[in-house]
């Protein structure tokens, strides 16, 4: 029971770090800092990878939009 709660807490911290990243570099760092501790085929890692991919797409779109706005 305690292991399940610990795993959920670690996943929540990792998800917060991924969601809180404000650039693709920060997102990559958050993945390396928080997500490597989960086994490759674990359901937690799969959920975090989905969040990573979604957040990466959002950040890339935001960066592209920013470059369009700066270009005028």
C-alpha cells in the first residue's frame, strides 16, 4: 500500500514538473530529472510520456507563434 502511494506521489511530482516547464529545454530537463526513475514499460511512464508529448507540442506551437509575432 505504501509503495503504491509513493509511486503515485512521485508520478504527481513528475507530472507537475512536466506541466510547469516553460520551454522545451526545461521540459527535457524535467523528463530527465523526474521520469527516469519509472520503468520503461510501466503505466506511470506511459502516462508521463503522453503528458511530455502533449506539453512538447504546446511549447513548440507557442515558440512558433512567438517567432511569428516578433517577425511582425
